[in-house]
C-alpha cells in the first residue's frame, strides 16, 4: 500500500510496524462488511471506517475497499454497489510491510484470524474509478488508472 491513492479489494492488507495500513473485513461485532484505516502508525487507537451490509454465512461476496488519498475518502463496495463512504482525516502515512491476508496486526500483535476462503484477490497502486470498483467481480477490465 502506498501513501497515495489506492484500491484495496482484500481483507487485512499491507502491514506497517504497529498496525495494518488498511483493513477490508467482516466485523464480528456488528456482523457487517467493513473497510477502514488507522489514522496513523502509532499505538494510538484512532481509526476511520465505513460499514456496509450484513454478511451472509455461506454466500460468496465481492467486497472492494477503496482508499482515495487525493479525495480524502474511504469507499466500500459490496457486490457491485457502493455501500458506504466516509471522509478520512487521518495522517497520510505509508504502510511498507508485507501484505497480510486473513489476520489483523494491532499494536504489533497478530490476531482476529479469518475463517473463510479468499479468491480472485487484486491490489492496485491507485484508487479504482467508481465503474471499476463497482464491477461485479470475475475478470473486470479496468477503464482507467492514474
């Protein structure tokens, strides 16, 4: 994950030192899909997130999280529909660690291991345009990348 705009269609992504740069996940507390980003790479617990529809057990779902640094927004698409958007006012920080799938890095410790399957995972170095972020999955053709 770079410090500029990016689309992130994966659960639990690039890890810096203390926490994940962004997280696309099922919120076990509320039972919904969520996409969020910590506001800095410190032990501070400040976090900005958007929340989408209820997750359905056993149903294939296509979540897409987009962090648009240029616009200062987090966007969550679920199954081709924009489910939520929110302003991101945190620090523009760079997560430089390896990509993480199916677990969370919080204050230097791993946890919250996912119980499910991942397929067709894609990462982009820029924010996806709305038409591409809302694509239904499969082998979507990108119409534009900055």
